């Protein structure tokens, strides 16, 4: 009888181990998906930051020249880019700085 109980216990533990391995694989896969999404957000953040820096430089250059109409159009484009950056979730590193810098530039 003890042997049968031990055999049942071994069987139960084996089933639990298999379920745990399956859960680990599932969690690992989910972690990979999240890591890829975070990387993509980081790339989008960098692209937005670069675009904002370029627009800011163009606005400053246009402001210093006689092209008031171009400066106004660039300020509008900059404000739209700032609004887009503010509405997108930050990548977790520097998102707040992006918004603050963009708002200060606008």
C-alpha cells in the first residue's frame, strides 16, 4: 500500500513539474514579446526625439532669418510633433525629458 501511495505521489509531482515547465515557457515567451515591444518603443522615442530636435533647429534658424511665415509653419509642425510625443507612452527612459524639452522648445 505504501508503494502505491508513493507511486501516486511521484506521479502527482511529475505532473506538477510538467505544468510548471509549461508555465515557465509561456512566461518566457510573454517576456520576449514585452522586450520586443519595449525595444520598439525605445526606437520610436529616439525617432521622435530626433525629429523634435531637427524641427527645433529649423524653427530657431527660421526665427533668426526674415522668413516669418516659414517660422510660423515650423512652429505649428513642432507643436504637432510635441502633441504626438506627449500622447505616446514613454519608453521608460527619458520620456518626461522629451516632453519637457519639446514644450520648452515650442
